[in-house]
């Protein structure tokens, strides 16, 4: 510790100058805690993002399979109301339901409206997941009568 005596307007004043170098242990500990909190938060955020990316990839794959299955169903010549289940080699199971909808509105028309519901299920990491696709198909009543007679 260095002390200097100065004379200011007939007053003796002691000026104490401390010369310190480096950081105290408390400052170092606080800095390390702050760095640890920031780094651990960043790692948790990155981990959560990777989990979300993996989950969205699974969802996209399931939607691609469900879309392909829906196109197959729309290409079928099924006229009557029907429900059935299917399973593919990729581990997806499908519950397909075709039911007439808006019958009261289409009675006077030459068409009938079929609502198609496709429930796609799969298991990933011991969790059951599912995606539901719905669409409508307009069918000519004349075609329905021809297929009913055959």
C-alpha cells in the first residue's frame, strides 16, 4: 500500500492508492458459474432441437406413406361404404373408412359423396403415433348401380 500526503488549501489529506493485479477468487467463481449456465443452456437447446428434427422426420415419412396409401384408395373402384385395415412392410398400419356423407344434399343429384378417412399408425421409440388424413370422393350414382348389379 502506497500512501501520499497532499496539501490542499491548508488541509492535510492522505491519498491511499492500492495497486492490485489479477482477479479475486470470488470473481473467478462467478465467471465460471455464468459460463457453465450459458454452456449447459446451449447444450440443452441443441439437444431439444435435434429431438424435434428427428420427430419431424418421422412425421414427414408417415405423411408420405399415408399420402401414397390415400392415392391408392382413391384409385380403387369401391362404391359402397366400407371399413378395413392394412399393414405394410415399413411398419405402418392403416385403418381405412369409406362412408357416404351429405346424403341429404346429394339425394336429388346424380352423384354421391364419399368421405374417406385414413388413420396411419406407427411405433417409434416405444411410442405409438398416428396421422389422420381425410378427403372426399364424388361418385356417379350410375356407376354405383352398375357395380351393385355386377
